[in-house]
């Protein structure tokens, strides 16, 4: 048998085994209950840590916008898709304009992490599909509407920063400031503690 003939039968054998494995998986799952979600008629529940589209929030107590126009999200955004213009007021600042080019967003969540007022967050949805690219250029009103229409993700700027901060010591582990070890007299600030015996001799 020629080399070409051996190559043909070898490839045919590999192809037959591959088809057999694929058909075996198909037959194995033939009697199982289907897991297909009929979207959008049956919306899929998302976990609390799901990071979807971005949105702007309001303060629940005062009803005011949380955004203060500090532009930290604009500065940290890697693809530079956020543009903010600050509006200065007497009590606090606001965002005069806030635009987000969602079609170029990387969903890196850096803008959420740096926001000091939790004004920009990620939602538990991705349902903004459209055939018009211009609809993915979100202004402030659209971002606020998204924040009201969908459930927010678990993560906010303050929560993420608390997770990244060093752990705080327990109450029982905290040492009393200025307390001297046993057998030594407490020393004034800036001086080393000395044994009690030497402290008495120097006083005499």
C-alpha cells in the first residue's frame, strides 16, 4: 500500500472516531430536559455580581443626582469613552453633560471603582441590542433611565474599595497606645522606656 493510501485510511479513521464521539454526546443528551432559555419571553435571572451595562444613579433620600462632575471616571477610562462637563453650584457640583460611548466600552469597571459618590454603577442586564450605532451613544438622561429601569449590580465604588482595603484589626487585638511593657516605666513621647529601677535611681 502506498503512503497516500495509508494517509487516507488514517484520516478516515480519525474522522470516524470524531463523528462517533460527537454522536455519542448527542445521544447521551437526547433524553435530557432542554436548558434553552426562550429569551426575551423568559428573561434569565442574573447573579448579584453580574456586570452589565453602565448607568447613573439618584440619591434615594433627596432624589438628587449622585454625580458631582468630578470627572474621575473620564480620567481613568482606558478607551476614553466617557465625557463629563461640570456644572458648579452653591452647595455642590453637578454634571452638566455626561456622555458614554457604549459601543467602545471595555466594561473594565474602573469608572465604577473610582466614583466617590457611587454615581455610576453597572446593571444586571445587557439588553441594549440595536442595529443603529448612534443609539449606543448614551447621554445623561438615557443613563439615568437605565439606572431606574434595571436592577443594579452588587458592586459599587465604595463597596469595591472596602474590599480592596487592608483588613481592620479586631477590637481585642488593638493595643493601647503608649502602654509600656511589664517592668518598664512609660516614657514621654520621643523617649525610650527605661526599667523602673533605673528610673528611680535617676530620680534620686
